């Protein structure tokens, strides 16, 4: 054994001597020794990873401690070798860093998220060593499997710096330009653009340098996606001015992008001009024509021009049929067209289309699952026109022919409303009660409960007293020593909380029901709330399906948790919004998952778009922090945006929730279209299925949170009536 190892072990012995008394009382002294050792190297790891508030250079003795720990603790050897490699890199000892990385790569059971970071460190080490060809090859391999844009941006920047240092100007430019084009969210993009300009041939301007249509279009699309609208618009105008020889098809695609910019700036009229121009230029056979038509119809819907939107859908349907996009997709397009005619109050055309769709869905095996949807829309159209007989006929068909349909609660609630309108109170009360008892925590369940209270049907509600008392599960919050996984325990001890949580999320559910509360506690402790919600509903069916019960309050705290509570309460207080509303949004957006990401590039707990976060930061006079997976940062931007929407729509949470999902411009259009309508009709008339379902779930969450944490009955109608017809025009993004 080397003298340094003896010195380190002697240091560990001296440190552990202070814990002798505790060890004598502990039945497992080996485990206690492990805890002491891992806690001792924790501050070293934090400094290596720059997590310490005062990072400093790692000395040789500390590196030796890390090396010994990587040999001793096999359960987290891969993680410790990764940290050790980064410590060697800090000391510019790239040979030993390479040795540590290779040792980590040889471990067979490495989780994917850690394997990706090891591969990143390997490429970075090759860049530090200026091994150009090897770095380029490994970078290409890294990009094949990478799922982390932050790591990708770092490597592109570092390899560009390496090439620049090696005087390989052309290669450096290629990497820098890829970084600028593919990652407009790169934090130091403006400084990078200046660096690129210095490297370019001064005889060529910024635009004409290596101009390529596909590259420029991709760049513009990404600029729009990440919210750099002014820059995208300037870029497009430069392209159109300096490239007069662009063919019509290419020019039309840039014009379409200008339409997208106008749409995002809340100018549907300008958007309509651009899309109409692009459509006129594009040939009938151009596959891009469908995208332009769809944007045009969005503009027409926003401008309340439903008749023209319905006519435009004729072209979209024709393209879909010609391209044989599939009967279900074509059916959905025709359904949207029928609803557009309905909104245009052309009921003769809309009824014909609905009836044709109903017949086709009823006859076709492929479209059979669409049949109840058509029956629903047709029935609701009749209901709004007070044609109650036809409405009841269509809805009754759903109840009889499709008893397992997801529409059953919706249909029963509106059948009750229909009977109430016709003064058939017994039938109405029966249906309201059926909805309430079937799903008391759902949107329709809460609405039905309110109706029963309003109609003084206390006898229906008093049946709750006849239900058997339900025992709340006995949960306990776990600390790292109670975690049933050795690897996760060790990761917690060295401060690798994220890695420990990811490890525990793979832990299997217990087969013994007696262990259910402990497993639910484990999932809650490691913030795996998505899995816990599903598990709670399986393991505790009676408790989750029962109407609100006072004795089940501890259980409800797990079902509707107050997570990241200090941050949420601070931000909600500063923004003058209730924390219950924040949690209602967070639950629906991410199910409390800090690393959630959507197909639209929304990030984190509040599923905030980077471009929206940038606008919020600008409004708050703050520098934008591009770390949307960090709960504190994500909640900060998300709550600020939600509060602005709430103020914009005069404190109506349903409208703020709809705007959070679909944008304020859309909601303003829906308000104009449904002026004077009751709240429940307004929600059903939201044209986007996703947004309609989203609003229902958020409002159900809000009532549940207020019941649980405020211990008070809360009525949905108190939040949402009357629907405002104007707003303060505070939000335009």
C-alpha cells in the first residue's frame, strides 16, 4: 500500500473516532463506517462538480480519497469513477482521466443517464488532449444517442474552440455555425456570432457565406420555435432581398414562416395575408400546401371567420384524401369542418355533414370508435338550439350502445342539464347523483355535486353518511437510510440526489399489499409523483374513488401533494396568486415531474416554453436563466406567466388555464364567440380537444386542492361566472 493510501486511511480513522460511541450502539458497524466515509467525500464531489458555493482546486490527497472510494464502494463505482475523471481533468492530468473513464465504460450495468455523461466526459477529454480526429469521431457517436441538449451544446462549443486553437478555421466555423443554427437557445449565442464573424472571410457578408436553403430554413424555424421572432423576421427579409433568384416554392416557405411570426405576435390578419399569398404561389401538387392551409384556417378561426375556415378545410380534406392519409385522419378533418359550419350558424350544412359522418362511422369497422364522438357533437348542437328531443335521442344512443365510452360522464351530466331545462327534476337529480357517485373527484363530479346543492337535493348528498368509514393508509416519510436499495443509499450519501432518484424509480412495486403504504412513501420521498399517482389508485381503490372524506385527509396529501412548497408559496405570494391554482396547473402539466419535456419543447414542472420564459424574464427586468429543469427557476417563470394570464382574464382561473395551454389570443376569440354563455357551455365549446380536457382537469384539481388544504367547499361557478367580454390586454405571448 502506498504511503498516501495509509495517510488517507489514517485520516478517515481519526474522523470516525468521533463517532465511536454511536458505532457501539449501532448493530451494523460496517454500514455506519460506510456512511461516515461517503459523507466525508461528499464535499469533495460537490467541489469537483462545481455544486459547492465556494468551489476550489482539488488537491492530490482529495483525489486519492476519491480513487480509494471508487475501489471500495462497488455499488456506485461507475459514478465515483466519473467524478474522479472530472477531478483529474481539473488538474489537467488527462491520461489518468482517460484511465478512469475507460474503467467506468467497462462496467456492464451502467444506467443510460450515467452512460451518457461518461460518454460526454470521454469526448471532452479527447478535446482537452487536442486529439482532433478521435474527438470528431466520438462526437458523432455521442450525437447518435444523446438526449441532453445542454451536453450537446457544451461539446459543440468546446470542439469549435479546439479547432480554432489548432488554426482549423473552416472546421471551427462549421461547429460554431451548427451550434448557432441548431441551438438558438445557447446562452452565449450573441458572443458566438461575433466570434463567427471574426473567423469569416471579410469579402463575404454574413448571409451569403455558404448559403444553403435547407440550412437557412431550419435556422429560421428554430429561431421562431425558441421565440427569437424579431431576429427570424430580419433573417427572412435579408434572404428574400439578397436572393432574388429563389424559386417560388422556396420563397413561399419563407413567406409561410413570416405568417408563423405574425401568428405568434397575435396578428392573425397579417398571418392571413402571408398564408394567402403563399397558397397562391404554391402549385396544387406541392406537399407543403397542406401546412400553409392549416395555418390559414387557424388565422380564420381566430378572426371568427368560420365560414371561410370551413371552406378552406375542403382543400385540406382533398389533399388528405389524395395522399391517402388514412380514414381516421380524414374523418377528424371532416368533423372539424362540420363544427366550423356550426360555428358559422350554417346549421343546414353542419347537420348534413354530422349526419353523413355518423352513418359512415356506424357502418365502418375502422371508424366505429369515432361514432360516439359524432353522436356527442350532433347532440350538443341540438341542445344549444334547444332541440331537446333530438339531443336526447343522440345522447341516449351513446348510453345504450357505448356504455364503456369515455363520454359517459359527460353525456350523463348534459342529459341531467337537458332534463333540468325541461323541468324534469326527478330525472335530472337522478343523473346528477349518478355522475357524482361515479367520479366525485372529476370535473363533472364536482359540477354535479354543485347542482345537487343548488337544487337542494340534500337527501342525495346525505347518503355519504351511510358509507363505511375508510381507514387512511399509514404513510411515513423516508430518509436515505430507509431506502430499500443499496446503490440509491450510497448515491444519496454522496449528494447525488438526482442519480439516486432515477435509480429508485426503477424499483419494483411490492406484491404484498401490506407494504403498499411504505412503497407509496418511497415514491413520494424520491419525487416520483407520476408513478405514485398510478400506484395509489391501484393500491387504494376505495380511498381514491370515495367522495371527499375528512378522515382521509392524510391520504389526500399524497394524492394532491404540496411539492416544492417553499418555492411555490414564495412565488405565489409575490405574484398575488393562490398556491392551489399553481399546483392545479403543475399537476396537469407535468404531474410534478421536474424533468418533463413535451413534443412542443415545454420544460419542467410548469411545462414552460423557453421563448415564454425569455419574455417573462424580460418583463421582470431579469437576465434569462436557461435552466428550466431546475424547480426553483421553472416555478419562478411559470408562476409569473400564470399570474399575468390570471390578471389578463380578470381573475378567472378557467380562462387563465385555457390561455396557459392554448395561448391568450385563442381564448380571447372563444370569449367573443361564446359571449353570454354559462361556464359549462363555454368549456364544452372550446374547439381544441386537448385544451378542453386540460381546462376540465385543472378546474377539478383546483376544487380538490381547496377542499383538502383549506377545508372548505369550493364551487366551480364561483370562479368562472360571468365570462368576461373584455380584458386588460396585459399579455401578448
